[in-house]
């Protein structure tokens, strides 16, 4: 069989067997639409509320504070545009604060609000490790600030933001705080109480659940305007029949991940550390991007002098290693990464950004193999181009 080492868990994760089994009944015997009144509907509605309760317990909130969506992108859109439209309606202000290391789902939604509705944004800078400073947030908040949106863990460089500190600043000014926690579901604390956040985004397929399901935690009392209009699903926050099989799988996946997060974080941190140390030692002119300590477990990102990410990825793929350039969504575009530029990295070097993201199935021998072949591949590219 052809070698295949999957090191792209920040892009997506495989569905766990237990998750797959948990989904099956909702496709077959319990196929009902949860909005109806008869027994088939009631069965589906019971499944939906069971999943909601399960997730609420993990997030430390009430089931009524959860809105199921089609994924992280939709949840980010709903959080930001929904809160912004409500502020527009109430004439409360048009200023949004975000950071320079956001996912496109956040960045582009805010930019669109600026273009279409005249919102203004302050993009908080990051330090060379990719971290936002709560002091900068404090200085950026204005009387007309209606939302702050900061990512929990960067998908590109793995840096973990000090969310509880940032949200505490937001709370002092009574400004709603949204966190995109998509990359944090497997290894981080996602209690909305301890994080002190008002809105939180998660996605099922980043936590070993299926693609096409996500959620937005919306704290009781925070109002938003729905982006999809139609039926009264999800407390009028998101019209459309809920994707019950995917939601059931999401709940199971999140529960399994969070139940083992300490062990898995420790294991992934050690494996990641081993990959980082070995590559930096064996490959001349290689640099870790992001923070050496304060990073998502199993997230490993580098730049290599004189190397373009696309070329390296192609060679790695031929060797059976599935990695990706900084942002999976930006693959194919030969531009330097905005995140790396914001961290002060040189534009030329930024073109070589590559990430290996480890996960449940990753074993030490997989990392040994990467360490064995990567230095030769890089040397070959450097001498041939
Ligand atoms: C993957 C990702 C998203 C988008 O989630 P989808 O479910 O794929 O739409 C949003 N934010 C971050 C940080 C991500 O890594």
C-alpha cells in the first residue's frame, strides 16, 4: 500500500468510529424532522435536545444558548454579522475590533461589513510569536465598539491567545466578545464561563466529527439578527431543518475529545516538540513560526529559507506525507501569508510557510519518518531551483 501519513489535522480530522456509529440511526430509523408533532418527529427532536444538552455540559452553558449551524464558517458569519446588524438596527455604533491572525471566516466577514455598511475595524497587532496583547485591546475599545472577535488558536501558526484576559478587558467596557475556538476543541478548555466569552464558535470536523456541522454559543441576553430567514428553528437564530445525524456525531465527537484532552494534549505536545527540535537541528536555515511554548498541541509550523511552500508540499506528498501551507484555505495562491507578515516575518521567507498538524492517529514512527526524509527533500529543492 502507498505510504500515507496524515499531518493536516488543522484542515480537517477523520470521523472517529464511535462518532460514525452515533450518527447512523439518525439517517435510518430515526430520520424525522424535529419540528413536527408526530412520533417520528418527536424521536428526532429528542435526539437533537440530547446532543444539545451534552454539548452544553461541556461548554458550561445552558442548552438554550447553543445555535447549531453548518460549521465554523457559518458560526463566525452569524456571530459577527448578526451582532453587527443588531447594533446597526439599534444605532449603537459601527466599530469592530479583531486581530491580525484571524481565519478568513472572521476577517472577510468584518471586511464586508466595512464595505457594505460603513463599519470601521481596528485590527490588533500581534507580537513576533503571533500573540495579541490585552493592553492593545484596552486602548482600541471606543464608545462605539459593538463587537470584539479574536481567534483562540491560530490555524496557521498555532499560537494560543490569552482569551480569558482579553475577554476580561471587553467585559469592563461591556462589549460583546466572540471567540473562534475551532482549533481549540480537542485540547483546550472551552468552558465559556472560565473563558468569559459572550459568543463562541466550534466546528465538528475539527474535533473528529463530520463535516457540515458547527455551533455558535450565544450568551443569554446577547442579541443578534439571523442570517437565514425562514422557519423558527434554533430559537429564530438560524432557520433551516437541523442536520441531526451530523449534530449527533458532533456531540459524541466533542465529548470524546474533551474527556481525554489532558492526555492527548500531553502526547501531542511531546510529539510536536520532538518534530520541532529535530527539524530545527537537522535542516539548516529553518525557523519555527509562532510561539515555542504557547502553541496548540501537535501544531508544528516552519519557514525554510529559499523554499517555496508549494514545491515542498509537492515533494512531501510524493513521499506520502500530507502537510499544508500555513492556511489550507489559501493553498494555491502564491502570496505571502498575512499572518506571518503581521508577525514581522520577511515576505520572501513567508512564502515557505508550512505546517504539520498532528492528531489522534499520529505515532512516533510517523514523525521519525518525516524527520528522516524532510532534510533530504529540502536539500534537493535548494540545489535544484
Ligand atoms: C476550519 C476553521 C474555520 C472554518 O470552519 P468550517 O467548519 O470548515 O467552516 C474557522 N476558523 C478556524 C480557526 C478554523 O480553523
